[in-house]
C-alpha cells in the first residue's frame, strides 16, 4: 500500500457522495502528488479549481497546476514516463 493510500481512499469516498466538494478534490490532489501520481494530482487540482475558482486554496491550486506542468516537461526531457 502506498504511503497515503488510506487518506486517498477516504477522500475518494467523500467525493463519491459529494462530487462537487472542491476541497476534497484539492486534498486528494495533495495526496496523489505525495504518492508520486502526478497526472492524477494534476487532474484533482484542475477539478477543484473548476468547481471553486475563488476558494481559499485558489493560489495553491494554480501553483500546483503550474508545478505539475513543469514536472511533466522535465520528465519528458529525461524520457521518464509520468505516472
């Protein structure tokens, strides 16, 4: 089991009952990033931002989306497949 799989599972369960909870998407993005799942993390941050572009996490979501794009670019340059 990945280091934060339990936390990811709880966030995913929360999203099943509250799919428009931007904070849950944001937190799942943080967990996925921690686990090295950069594509999943990016998708979570983008979903959170699209649901609530003016939340208290807006700046952090934008930073994480930009960081994910930079990571993907660096991995491509190193020819390492992104997860």
